C-alpha cells in the first residue's frame, strides 16, 4: 500500500508528497469526501511514508523495518481510532484491533458496511467513545517517544461522541510534538466547528466513471463494455463498484444453481437433487438467504413473463433466455405455493434449521409443484 496503489486523486497525492519532501507537515489534517473515493487508503499511504526510515521522493521504501511492520498495519507509532459497537461499560477500539488490521489488509477501501460486518453489528450505529480519546491522550502525553513521527488516524470523525470530541479538541489545541493527526470524514457538518478550525482540510472528489472504468478493466480484468455500466452506477465509489461486481458474480452463480435444480426436479433425479442440496448447505446462512430471495425473484419474474409485458420484467438476458422455456411451468396453479415454500425455507434458514434438510425438502416439493398445470 503506497500512493501509487491508490486510484486516481493525483493532485492530493502530489500535495501530500510535497509535504513529506519539504517536511512541512500540518499537525492535523481533515480528509473530506464521499465514501469509496480513497480517503482511508490515502491516510494509510501518507502514514507509511511518514513513518518510513528511508523514504524516497515522498514515498515509503517498502523495505525498512518500519515499512515491513506496516504491511499489516502494526507499528508502535501508528494509532487508530475508529467507531465501535457499545458492548461493555468502557468500550475501547483496541479490543477490535486484530479485526481492524485484518480488514485494512484485505482492502483499505473500507466502509461502514464492511466494518460493521466484521464487528458483527446489526441494529446499532457504532461510535467513537470518550474512553478512546482518553486512551490516546494518555499514550501521546505519557508514553516515551521513540523519535520520529507518531501518526493518529481517526476514521469517521463524524461519529465522535460529544465527550470524545471535546477531549480530542484539547489534544488538538495542545498537540504533542511530532504527532500528526489525520481525521477522515464523509460528513464534516457533523464535526464540531472548533475541531474543524484546528485542522487543514483536504477535499477529495468522487471518482469519475472513467477512473472507475480504468481500475475495473486493468485490475479486475473486465471488458470495458462490462465495466462501464458498473462505473456509471457506483456514485463515484470504488467500494460500491466492487460490491456490484460481487453481486453480479453471485447472481450469475445463483442463476446457475436455480437452473440446475429445476432441471433435476423436472427429471426427478433424486440422487442429483440430494447432491445439489448438499452443495448449497455448505454456504453461509446469509448467502443461503440471499439465494432463496433470488429464487423468489426469478419465480415471480417467470410468472410475469407469461403475460408478455416485457416492460414489467426485470431480468438479465441470460435469465430471459431461460424464461422462454421455463415460464410455462410457473402458472396460476402453483406460483403461490412455490413462493410460500421459498419463504418458509428462508424462515427455516434464518432459524438455523439444518440447511441440507431445508433445501432437499424444498427440492422434493418442487417435483410435485412443477407439474401442476
Ligand atoms: Zn521504509
């Protein structure tokens, strides 16, 4: 991870490299901009170059001891503050540090969806609590300094709780020597004006469709024909583009599994149906639920397909081609029952019923339901 692996944002890279070369580094900077444009990767690359023992032209060398430690973001002078869920009396983000480092190593293009998943947060808005502001203050003022810079990255500064924000303000007002704060936010309006006034702001723009297309073709190996629609509908976010890519891949796989099952049911090949359900049973529960929802979508679309109103159909070309032959099997006699079976299966999966049984059971019922005409 260094400046060259960050997508676009060339003028910001240039500005930060210049700071590194001249050594004129503001003690607190605010990286502002929409999700998925590369603020956190930029902060990490900057921190790495700052901590590197042998930087060249404002880039980390990737070889010194410090750079090696930063391969997995473990460095005594790099501190992170990020939102966490409230589980104990004094929640500290330190307790999520292994998960945090793992997510950064997977991809520094991190958003709250992935971070919340990693922390297993469902119906809660994670926050930055005062305990973390206290902890960082203690570390910065009391711990012996090793020489060189110390970097504090505060990710999602907009969710600082009030007390935490006030504490942080005190640190920013009397900054310890050789300490660089990088605050990251997509929503500066939710940050205390007194904190904002203590930081130098760097504004990031959303990525352009051309920039996203380039990374989708060069890094992800898509054709430009496939890349362009994804680039256009990702709101300038690399994170959204990757997510769409995964959804597309998963959807194709779901389609194949659905077609396989329908063929096996039609042929009444019980042995193969059993093998099919064993395969699906190996997936995680979330994927199984997504698959069952996809099946409901496809059944509904096939039922509608019979009415020859293409403007009401939402299917890919591949799905539509399949519907030409499959849709007659989905009709007034069976559509409600099939949908019911699918939603029952979904409920069972949510309640942790043995997945192999749920899917095999559904497959067996489909034998009967498919011949109701
Ligand atoms: Zn280095």
